[in-house]
C-alpha cells in the first residue's frame, strides 16, 4: 500500500467495509487473465488488471453499489481510499467514479488534500485526466476562492501530473472558463519537454476553442508553443 494512502486511512478511522469486500470477490470471480495481460500492456505495464472490460466492470460495480448504497454514500471518501490502495486498476476506476458521483455538491474544503493525493498516487493519464476534469474541476467550482492557491501550487510542483491537472481542470467549463488561468497555465508550461504536458496544453486549448475559437487562435498564433501543443490546439480551427 502507498504510504500516503495508509496514513490517510488511519486519519479517516478506516474500517473494513462489505462493499469493498463484495466488489473484490466479484472482480476475482470475473477475472480474465488474457484480457488482463493486454490491458496492462496498453497501460505500459504500470498496473495489473483483472482483465474485466469496461462495460462488464461497470455492470458489476453498479449492481454492488446499489446493493450497498447507504454504506457507499456515508463512507465515500474512506471507500475510495481503500479501493485506490489496491493494486488492480479496475479498483482505481471505481474509486474515482464513486467520488465523482458522491461528492458532487458535497465537497468539503479539506477535500483538496484527498484530491491531490489521488493525482500523485497510481498515476497515469487515464486516472489523472478524469480526476482533473471531474473531481478537481468540480471542487474548484464549489470553492472558487481556492482556485488561485491550488492551481499555483500545482503548477509550481515538481510533479508533472499536478502540472497537467492545473492545465486541464477547466475542461468542460465552457463559458465558465477563466481564460486568465487557462492561458497563464499554458504559458507556464509552454517550454516543457514532457509529452503529457505538451499534449495537455493542446487539449485544453482545443476544448476551449469549441466555446471561443478566436481567443484560442489569437493566443496560439501570438505565443511560441511547442509544435505538438500548437497542432492539437488548432486541430479544429481554420487558420487561413
């Protein structure tokens, strides 16, 4: 278990829960070693898998969630941490989905500590991008006064995934997008050699271009972004 998660479990007075145990038994029963190998390979062998395809995983997960609805609702944070401390990637996906649904409209100010821990634990693009958009982004909509401090801290971090999250948290904000934050975060990381940072810049700008293509076009053409960022940002914009 990751040390930071072990410490969080202690702080939250964690206790074994039937939901987690039932879910684990169901995943073990439906494991597919052949699928597991290919799924792990796709994720650069960063994580082991049970080999349960997304549709089947969600079906099992949803059924067990409904059967333990009160327990999950009352212990969403603890359950998410418990799931995230396990090895198989399917558990991590379930943890994220629980937090997305159960915490929306119910975030606490101190939840940023949990969010940050999840971003830097079991890290890869699939988990980080979902957390950035649907958890970090939602949290900052509920606590807008925290945005400046949180995003500045994330963008200054030596952890590349926190940097990426600072760029991506406004995905889906549309008209609510704060362009000052968006453009400044892109410029802070504009010279990064990290593929995932260059890609994030392009993705964030391309997404906002659906709302304000002229603003994105002007920003890109007037700043020296990496070729990958530029290409991704302008993918759906005519620059003729």
